[in-house]
C-alpha cells in the first residue's frame, strides 16, 4: 500500500511529531493542515468541497495515528502484509489463493508476536497491534474513497491539477471505470 510507504518515508524525513503533518510526495511535500485549510478556498464548487474535504480529514487522522505510534520498519512490513493478504472482499479468488493468504497472515502474525516480545520487549502489545490494524483499515477505506473520487471526476470539477501527481492511480482508476 503506497500510503503506508509514503507515511513511513515522511516520518523518517520529517520526524514523528503528530503535530507536523507534512507528507513527502516525490519532489515536494503536502501538509494536511494547510491542504484542509486551503481546500475551502481553492476547490471550485461546494460539491467538490463536500466530496474532497472529508477524504483529506480521513487521511490526516490516519497520518496522525501513524506518527504517534512511531512505526518501525518491521511493523510497516507487517501492515503491508496484512493489506496485501487480506483478500476477503475479492470475488472469484481461488481456494488455493485463499489458503496461501491465510498461511501468510498466520506467519506474519506469529513473526509479529515474536518481534513484540523479543525485539521491542512489549509483553502486552494487543493495543499497539490493534492500532496497526486500524491504520491498515483506515488506509483501505481511504483508497476506496479515492477510487470513488476518480470515478466522480467526470461529474465534479475537482480542478485542473486534481491528482495529476499520481499517474499510476489515474490510469488504474480509469481502467476500473471502463473495465
């Protein structure tokens, strides 16, 4: 999940202060507080604001939680595996793939257990692990919101530069819409 990777890179570059909401993107950064504040003036219409501003607030909430936890590389890998192998909502997936996904999730969870106990020395880690799941879930929700936003681009005018920075996602969501 690219959101996880961007958040992690941003924490490495800008630090883990939850009040600093700058996210590193390619050759520039975006500050969620500034984005939300300025979106009210920059977005062309009320429907655009109603659609985009809640998505910005969700992303801001995820990032604050991410920063406050001071996520390690091992935890990032764990969350990425959870996101990758949690394929319960994919229709038509084969039984073999489902079995592999279950095995991978079990293996990742066992390794995470050992990491919490032996590396981080956290015997009562359930709350921290729940926060990691929460981040993965929030990012999944935000990805689905972003998909809806791309599908709505034909209806609403989000401005000429809306999502131009992400060529891959623009192409991907056009494929979903047409395919």
